[in-house]
């Protein structure tokens, strides 16, 4: 009888051990499968990030090339060879002329604003109008406004309708900032200001008609141009659907220069 019980107990323990081994094996296969799925997801994310990075690099390179072509188109035939021998610098977002056309449509700027500065949604058409009226790149204007107003959320923007920090002094920013009846009015003022006061030969011209030149008289922060430039890239990237759209814009802008 005792032998029979021992045999039964041994069988029960053996079955239990077998069950544990099978369970562990199953869990190992499950974890391995999940690990492979996780690895595939990570690889896909890395691939997507790589594609996004390539698109951003293509966009930035396109902008640099456009600006270089624009610069050359503005020179007379006699000055071009001399200019090329004197200047091998690679243009950046901060050194591109701000009167370079953006090629952006209202729909593209609206798409970008929703992602970058949702509090400023509804102002897009005014930036577009300023590009058409004063030949100031609407993306540059929008980037300046986004930086100066923290995306339309600053007290000056909300209570004084001043999106560009116009008139604001360092120690008395809110008190000294200009009042406007609407955001549109402040955008119009900014566009006219850059086209009449910061252009070559004008009062606040900073040796170049780009963000670096504007930085000298517009903002005390020496990194202001770089900060605006980063927002320009974000707006451009957010406003584009894909690289093919970038090429369409590049062609339309390029053909309008020379």
C-alpha cells in the first residue's frame, strides 16, 4: 500500500515537473516571439526616423541651394564671376535673404501652424499677405512671431495683440511693448518694419538682409537668429507632406527668380 502511494506521488511530482518545464519552454518561446516583434517595431521606428531625417536634410539643402541661386540672380553679369571668387560660404537658414519667396501656400502654412503653434491658428493668411505685399518670406515672419510670442501664448501676445515683441525692452517688456487692435495689425507692422527699416540702406540694416543681419538691431539675444532659424525649419517640415512636394515648390520658386 505504501509502495503504491509512493509510486502515485512520484508520478504526480513527475507530471508537475513536466508541466513546469513545458510552461517555461512556452514562456521562453513567447518571450522570444515578443522580443522579435519588439525588435521589428524598433527597426521600423529607426527606419522612419531615418527617412524623416533624410527629408529634413533634403529640405534644408534645397533651401540653401535656392538661396544661393537667388543671390546670384540678383547680381549683374559682370559681378557674378567676382562674387564667386570672393564667396565660397555655404548659406544657411540664418544667412538666406529674407526676401526670398517661400513657395508656401495658405494650406501649407495652416498645416504647419496647427503642429507648431496651435494658439496662432487663424493668423496664417496675414503672413501670406505680407509676403505678397512686402516680399518678406512668410515663413520667416511666422517664425519670428512664434519665437517672440511663445507660439501666441505670451502675455504681450494675448493682452496686447503683439505677436512679435515689438517695442518690448528687456527690463520692462510688458509695459514697453506696443499695443495693437489685433494680431493681424501686429503682423502687418512687422512686415512693413522689416521691409522699410531693416532692408539694405535703411536705418536698422545690419550689413546683411537675413536673420543674422536683423539680429543686430532687432534683438539683444545673440542667439536670436539661430532660434528663429530652427523654427523656420520646423515650420517648413511640418508644412510639407513629402519630399516630392518640396521639389514642386523648389521648381516654382526657382523659375520665378531669374
